[in-house]
C-alpha cells in the first residue's frame, strides 16, 4: 500500500496550519515537543488547541519561546536544525524547504540566496513550522505528498519591508507553474512558508487521489472571516502500490507530446532513457500533424511522483516544446514472476489473475535466448510451448 498525504487548501496555507492539520491527523503533541526541544531554543513549548471554524472543529497550534534573534542566514538555520540530531530524511527535507524559500525571497528582493536574512525566513516560528511539519510527515510514514489548488486572498499586507501586494512576492515566485484560485478575502491566506512546504515536499493534484481514507485532520490559523472558514484539511489516503503486483486500481500520470521533427534514432534513445528512469510504460503512435506532416505521439505512463523528472527528460532529450500531463486511474491484474521451464530451459514467467481468471506469459527475452540456442524461430518455440 502507498500512503498519500493530501492537503486540501480551502483557505490558503501557513506553516502552523499545516502542522495543526497533521496533529489533528494523529501526530502527538508530546512527540513534537520532545523532538523540537532538541533545537535548544530557550523556553520552547508547543501546545495544540481545539477551535471551531465555520462549524468545523479544528486544531490550532500555539508556540512559545524565550528571547531569540529572529534574523538568521540560511546556513545558521541549517546548523541549528543539525544540532537536533534528526534523521537524514527529516534534515534533508528541512534543508530543501529552506533552500527553496530562500531562493524565492532572494529573487523577490534581488539579492544572493546566501544574503537572505530577514524576518520571513529567520523567525523562530518559521523554523519550528518547517521542522515540525517534516517531523510530522515522517511520524505518519507518508510515501507521497499531494496538494490541491493553491488559494490566496487579495489586497496588501504590512511587512518589515513596507506594504506588499498579496500574494507576497516570494509566494508569487513559489507558486509559478501551479494552479491558483483567488478568494474574495482582502488579506494574505497563503504565506511564503506554507507555500514553500507544499511545493517542496509535494506535487499538485487538483483532486484527492482515489483510495481508502484512513485519517482526516483540520488545521486553522488565528484569522477568522465572516463568510469563509479559515482552515485547511489533511487526508491520509492509502492506495495500491503497482510495484506490489496486487489486483485493483492505482493512480498513474500519463505524459504526452506530439512531434514531427525527430528521427527514429532519437525516439529509440529517448524511450530507453525514460524506461531506465522509472517510467512504467513508453509508446509511440504515428499520426498526422499540422500542414499534413507525419509525426509521432509519445505516451509515457509513470508514477505521479516521478512525472516531473520524466517531463524534464522528455523535453531535454527530444526538444519538444511542451508535454501534456494528466492523472488517471487504471485497473490492474494481480501478477507475480515465477520460474518455469520450456524445452528443458529455465524461464521467467509472468502469472496473472483477475476476478477468478488466470493466465501466464513467458518473458520474451528468455524466449529469444532459447530460440537462438536451438536455432529456431521464436514463434516456433512459442507454438511448441
């Protein structure tokens, strides 16, 4: 089973809202307190409260600490996190989030990433939000993180740099290339920290994936609106993992692009690279394109978490100008590889079953090798078996 964490961003997202939703999903407050105290921040304590937003009971986080500098460079932040002696996975995720956040802030203010040192990235609450969310995801043993459309308000906000538009410049940089829904609420809903956590740790999927919902959690912030509930929802969904060979259904990404400019050599090389890089299947379909030109449609089936890397590979190795992507549900038969024999030779045989029906198929590579040894056509060997 694959465990997917899906964030439904009904009213934006901030670091503390994400953490609150995960606590509401079952991450113990004592676990977070014990782990975060390793950072050595004086007077640190974390508490979770239950509050209603729009008639829904949510969890809200409250964090307290003693006097502490709020202006740190990224290397200082990572050094502080390293003192916590967290697992490599948690430390790596924290580092990736702060690197992406710092990059967005640096671009917004026209300074090198190494010079970013202002409140939005250096505040203790941001550090606690990022580390807390990474710890919570690790505690829940999540395989993949997905998030819905990003929701944001409008207007302006006051910051240490003066008045800023909504979304904040750093947030705008982080949401590039993603689906965004603007709500008629005159304030910031999606913070740079919240956006960095979502876009670094997860990938966007506009609808929650099909599967068995194991847990749900609601996290709220401090803001309250008259006509809109200010909370986000986290859902833990278990889906079938196609690598386990079980019958059922699973979610896959389908990547497509049409091309009329490449040769068969390039097509063959690109297909091989895609399979080596984790694609589940690769196919080419001949078609006629604009101006009557013959071309080919490349179709790639992949696990959603590998889709982004495979899109990069397609564009770089084929020079196509764009790739379409959609997420679909596929039905699969149960299958397993067994050892069999044919003409006295050992072969790998794929055994499959589906709704009481069973069938098998010998791996073609094994048939080719045996046919060469026996100096007979492959089709004749298949007929004999």
